[in-house]
C-alpha cells in the first residue's frame, strides 16, 4: 500500500512539474514575443523618422529650386539605415479632377483629352465618362449606369452598394470604386494621371508622350519630349513653346498648358536595422517672389504605405 501511495505521489509531482514547466515555457515565449514586438516597433519608428526626414529634405529641394519641373531623386545612408527619395512632378500628368468644370458639370474638352489618353494606352474609352460622372455634381449618368443607381446595385463585402462621389477626387485609389476600373487598369493608367485639389494645366516640360499627344493629337509627342530634354530648363513660357517648330500647326487653348509646376509627389523608402518604412506625400509649392524665403510649401496629404509595397507608388492600395 505504501508503495502505491508513493507511486501516486511521484506521478502527481511529475504532472505538477510538467505543468509548471509548460506554464514557465509559455511565459518565457510570450515575454520573448513581447520584447521582439517592442524592438520591432522601435526600429519601425526610427525608420519612419528617417522617411519623414526624407520628405522634409524634399521640401528643402522644392524651396531652393524654383525651376524644378522634372523628376529628382537622391539616395542616402543615415546611421544604421538607408534612405531613397523620389520627387515626381505631378503636373506633367492629366489631372482627373479637370473633368469637373467650374459649375460642377462635366468638362467636355477635358473629357475628349482623357478619351484620347485612354485610347493611346489601349484602354476602353468608356472609362472616361464613368470618371466624369464620379466627379461631376449631377446624378445624370453619361456612361453605363455610372451614377447612384448603378453603384447602388454593386455588391460589396458589406452586402450593399454605394453612391457616386459627385465631388472632386481626393486620391487616385478612388478609381477602384469607379465602374469599369480594376487594379490592373489603374496600375497601367497611374503613370499618366494624377489627382490634384483643383483644375490644373499640364506642364509641357514634364509631360510624357501619351499625355502630350492626348492634349495635342496633331503633333509628335516624342519630339516635344526630346526638345525639352535638349533644353537646360525646358520651355520658359507657353508662348515660346507655341512659337517653336515642334508645335507647328497645334491648335490648343493656352490655359491648358503651363511651363511651371505647383504639385509634387514625394515617395520615400527608408530602412533602419533592416526594418522598412515607406511614405508618400503630395506637396504644393507657391512662390510669391523670386526668393527662397517667399516659397510656401504645403502638405496636401501624407500617408504611410504598407510594408509589403516593394516599389511604393500611388497605385499601392490598402
């Protein structure tokens, strides 16, 4: 009997020891995870600080270089990390908010330009009125069910549809809500279009061939791009562009073009101790006088991109 009692006691002690070991191991594991989580948060915060510093540096570039209308980039190696900055002139692209006229109606001139751009990129031209209906003020559909009635029948994860915005776009990712658009279409279109707070002309000094030819179908866009590249700072003003032989025969309202820019997309990719951080900002620049002190830089929007976005651009969508 004593042997049986001793056996039970031994087994009980072994079970208790096993339980204590499991609980201790679990506590150590949880503590290790918590320490790792705090370490990752600290490294990520430092990487984000580097990225925000990159945006601040881009602001300095814009403040010091009043004639900047081309892309500019820089790569740096701060202590323990890396920093890559890309500045893109957004006014060399077609502004989707141009489709909304001053009175809130769809701007037919801009609609034709956007149709040409879609055609040049091999995309369906019916996407143009769909975007126009999204940004215009009325609820009359110019496309295929591209106003409230059409969107109310679209199924979502919540099981219900939605309404057309009927206001200016805030970000290019809104295109994914517009009828007919897919991530692949937006990816293909995004190098040539932008979303800016108000109607803007296209900067001829930074526009690409498809955008130039969408604006002016009677001229060779590649010739314009090459002429700009041959000049140290592009065309000084629109008058000099319209008088140049490269634009011979063009018939376009001068207010649709410009040779200076106000909006810039800043893309920053940073890392600290191999912990990545990617940020983007849309900055506006206004200059009252020909001095750096008179340049005003404002942030239109600022956003952190997901860590899995290996090549951060505007077409990284959450």
